[in-house]
C-alpha cells in the first residue's frame, strides 16, 4: 500500500512539472483545420507560475498585442487551451477532445474562431483572452490539479460574456476527462450542450444547470 501511494504521489508531481508541448498542440490543431494563436503569461518559469497564481490569470503585453488584430467581433466562441496544473493532461487529451468537439459545435451552428494555446495559464486567463477577441463565450481546456488516482485529468471551463474580474460562480465545468474518466465523446457532448444553451440563454455558471 505504501509503495502504491508513493508511486501515485510521484506521478502527480511529475504531471505538475511536465513540460507543456505547445508546438505539438498547435500542430495537432492546425491538422484539424483550425487557426491557432500561441500566447503566454508573465511568470518567468514553472516555479514562478506555481508560487504566483495571479500571474497565470493575465496576458503579457506582447501576447495581448498579438491577439488584438484577431478581434473579429462576430464569433460565438473562442477555445483556449492552457497547461494549468497538469500539462501532462493537456499534452495527451486536448487535441483529441477538440477533434470530437468541433463537429458538434459546427452542427449546432456555433461560430468559433481561433484556438488559443496559452502557456502558464490559470482558468481566469480565458476571460481576458475571450474579451480581447470579442467572443460571446470562452471554453478553457486546462490541466486539472493532479490527484492520486488521476494525474492526467483535463477540465473544460465555460464562461459567457468573458471579461477580466469574473469569479467561478459564472462558469460551468466539465471535469475528469481522461482515459479512466469521462471519454472524449461524452465530454464533447456535455460541452457542446452547455455552449449551445449558454449562448441561447446568455448565461453560464450557477444559473445554467
């Protein structure tokens, strides 16, 4: 039992410190026919990111300037993919989840623009990105805090009318997306439903069941 616990703990620690493979993610998303923008946060390194959660909630100046020209003012949804507390989860699951999600969004008539790949991200970073891009809603795919049973769990956080300063009661979350948890197809179904209903009702969070 002690050896099993020690192994699970080591896997969780490794998941937190795994390198975020943004170029591989971007290439996979381009392979799906999507346009990708890469951005970052002000934290200097992974240790800085872990000690300063606030830095993961804001864009650096160069990233903000890179996003601003892409504000089309007409998209329903922006998808943001961030490393979060388990880059390992994002490296493994994000592209496959988007592969299952994109057709469902298209079938529902949801107009989504660029996919943003964000290094050193916390959930709230999606609010600033969505606001800069003029999107009605943002879906943030991010690595969840590793547990002893699931070091590679991906979460999806949905926020209508994204803007800086929102708090978590304004979001819906689809969590536990990994090999032994929620499948890509199940997660894509739930996310697409929440996006469709959130846009139709102009609300997310505790007001959207």
